[in-house]
């Protein structure tokens, strides 16, 4: 089956924007056809986006959601269509994303308020789903009303599939405006065409997957040669940029052995790994960047596998591979909570760092958007960057082991004491920036838990020192 990663659920064919029909990589079918076993749309192996015309109401919404859960593994489902609003903050023609959905009187279900590829956040409002719109006066204080989103959100609530509801305000939930909804549908379709133009461009324009690999190093002469060789031995061509962070050992002597096979940046003063990585990114002239810590080692097909994945999943700006852990020469088994994840992994990424710099390939534009690694942090600088990126973008995952990470030697940042104190600084920052109440509560809960852990750890250390 084609690698479908994004699914649109649309109630009526009249609501479907043109780009979903005309764009390469997008396929359209109906719920009726899928339930009848017709899966001819999946014969196109380049398809990334699937649109299902579901029909109106609860039963159709639940059936379509169940089919997607059973047969596909998309990272996001988007309910697309028109809705009514009596809110003074909205007018006909506005496009909003639901920040939560509910039935009248029910507990709200949070929705993902980000779109794929461009991470854009639109105005968000609570949305209520109803079985009919006969008693419109009952919903006077409700921002937005539709007929499908709640049942779809409920179906995906406890899955790894992110759910969003994107609505065009077509009426004000009264008899007169409802009668004029059909005349607003062409404008709605054109508005969605414009909104999703970045996705159209990504699916129709061949991407340049040229890569620069940035290796920061400081006093690791015994390891950096192995790391560089693993880059030069890649089966996919790349530029190797080595940034020496003012080493005082014989690192520079070791690096001169590679001559013009690497680009060497020798920094005059030691400013830490974040600055070294950022300097390497500044020097990179390619649209994609990968990182390799100088004590790690890649498998020969690491980059080729990553690029193949991105070519099959063109809506991703970042992906990572799995990794093998070796400590003092012995393979270390990872805990289940260390397992790599795909899709929208923001909530999981708050607990612990789920992306390794040495395992990731991402666009340079994405790095520049978030201004690279935080140079004020002596440790957990990668956790800081990933927390910001995963809030706005889905993460791809190849599943293969592309890297060996070695541990047990000196000068490892992962051995830095009280790492959570630096994660706390990041959490405080993202909490101050967060406007979505659902994500605000998640960040606040993780922050409070980490603050308690650090406080307890400091008390125990103080008691032992007496």
C-alpha cells in the first residue's frame, strides 16, 4: 500500500478543494468505495495524501475514522469543510482550526492546531459537533458548530494519529444564512487551495536532497577519525564539515590527514558544542543538514536510507533513524521509553530527549527558523531544539539502525550532573510561549514534575554532604 501519511476527511464532494484532485501525490476516494473493498487508489506508490469523502454526520464520521485506524498509519488526519458560527469574533469566510471539540455538555477533546509542512498556526476556537442543526438557538454561545469533528476526534484520541479540524465559516447557524451556504463553497475551496499551497509545492516540485554533515569536536582525537571515516564511507554523497572547538590535544594533526576530503573550521576559542554545530550550519551550502557527534559512528547506508525515506514522505522536514548503544564495548539494551517515535511527538519529547543529533537529517531552513542550538545551555541543547521543533512539525522515522553511539568515556555531555535543571529552563521558556491551553497544561505538568525531581535530588545530595 502507498505510504499515506496525511488523510483528509471531507463530508461532501462539493467541499473538496481542487488541489486534492489536481496535485500529484494526492488521491481521492469515498468511504462507500473503501467499505466495499475498492482500494485501487493505492496503486499509486507515490501517493502521500489520501482524501476520503465520508458523507455527513456521526455514523459516516465514525466509519471513516475506524477504516483509517484499521488500514492506515498516517501521522495526521484533518477534517476539512465548512461550519457555522454565531461568534462576534468570526465572520463568513474566516478559516479556523479547532483547539478542542465536544458535544454539547461533554468534556472537550483537544485537537492539534498545526498543519503539516509549514507549521502554521491559525486562529483557534472551541468547536461543538451536533447531530443536526435544527435547534440552532441552543448554540448561541458556541464559537463554531459542525456535524462530524467530535466523533472523529474521539476515534483518534487514544492513538498515535494526530487529529485536526480545519473549518471555513460558511454561515451563522440561522435559517437564512444556511440557505446561502452553497454559494460560499467556491470561495471556501479557493481559500483552502491558497492555504495549502506549501503542500502543493512540496508534492509537485522535485526537492534537492544535497546534504552537509556537521561534526563538532573538542579534544576527541581518539574518536573523531572514526566518525569522519564513517561519513566519507557513506553510499550517498555528502559534504563533510568538521568544526574543531579549539581543541588542545592533537585533534588538528589528525584532521589534516583528510586534506580536502573535509571542510575544516578551526575555532579560536572554545564555546561549546552548540556554537560549534551552529558554525557548521552557517558554513553549509546545502538544503539539508545532518549532525554526527565525534564519538559516534554511522553505518554506510545511513544517509541513503534517510533520503529514500524523505523521497517517499515529501511532507517531512525532519527524520531520524534508530541507533545501537555500546557502553564499554558491550551492547546496551534500551528501555521501552527510549524507543524512537514518529509523527507529532511533542508531548513525549517533553519527558526526555527522543531525538539524537547524530541520528537526524533535517532541512537547513528548519534549523534557521529556530535559530539552531541554544548556545546558553551547557547541556541538553538538543532537548531544547527538539522541544521547539516537535511542537510545530511531525518527525519521520526510518526504523533502521543507522548509528552506533558509544558511551563510557570521558567528556560526555550525557554524563553531565543534574541534566534536568537544564531541561527545566527549556520547559519554562516553551511554557511562556505557549498559547494553546491544552499544550500549556501538558508542559506545566512535566515542568512541575521535573522541578520536584531536581529539588529532591539536591536535598539528598546536601544531606549526604553533612
